[in-house]
C-alpha cells in the first residue's frame, strides 16, 4: 500500500520544478514522527532525510532529547527537492533549494496523511513553519508556538473537494524550529536546544507514569 502512495506522489510532483524523492526513514512502529519541510541538495545524494548541515544539528538535538534516529520515523511535507528555476547554479550545477509551493505540498499530502494514519504516532514533532501549518492548518508563526505541546486535530487533504479538512482524531504535536533556522540565525541555537531538552523531560515523565 505504501508503495502505491509513493508511486502516486512521484506522479503528482512530476509537473513541478522538483527533483528526486527521499522516502521516509525509520520504523512504522515508531512512537515519534518527525516532519520537516523538503529535502535539499545533500539529501538528493544520500537518499536519506536530514543528512546535510541542518541534519547534523538535528542529530545533536535528538541526542539532547535522548533519542536516536531508530526511535523515530523521519520525513518531510514534500519528499522531492524544490529548486529555483531561475536561480544561480552551484559548482556542481545544481539550482538552489526553495521552500515548497502550495501545489507541491498538495502533491505529497496524501502520502504524508497515509503515514500519519499508518504510524499512529504518540507525538508528532514538526520542524519549521511549513510542517506546522500543513499539519495543523494554523497560520501562526513557529516563533509563537515553538516548544509548546499541542493536542490538535490534523489538517488532512481531501481528494474529493481538493481542500484540506480537519480530521476527527486529536494528536499530540510539538512544533519546533526547523534546524536550518539555527544555521541562518545562530542566536536561535540555544533556544532550539532548550526546546529539545523538553522532549527529554516529557519522555521521562511519560515513562515514570507507566
Ligand atoms: N530539510 C528538511 O526539511 N528535510 C530534509 O530532509 C532535509 C532538510
């Protein structure tokens, strides 16, 4: 079934200026689902999510939370790399990354929705505005919500109407800054690390309660 959704996602993204496809990584039995924005140039080479410079910082954050990649299913709102068609090519001839467009987000929405339903995560951690807005339907900025535990229904794409609709079930969702934010704005690094420390205490509290 997953394969069918992947095939469909590849077909749906094909009219857009995007390249490659990075499948989600991790066990479907994972309790935590991590959702980023879209893969970048490094991920096109490695085929794995978050393996570039922001991925290295994200691994540090996972360590702060006492997590390893095997504990989580890691993916992105869009699993192909959106590139700037009129941008300047780098030395390897690659056009620059850009955030995914609405059409691209919709193209890969059924795949992400399917993974949420399949995994039934105890906690969803969104990285950055794109993932937060895609999954909650909110328009708020991550700077207002980072590190705040939410219990919310999810916004899911409805193929029949061509619109996002709120699902019935509520999920525990923790909005986090995208790790790339710390690379662009080093002043945020400490805050991001503090937010991830919270994941550790949340997990400890949960296992004490068991
Ligand atoms: N940024 C993302 O959001 N996802 C990746 O896989 C890599 C960078």
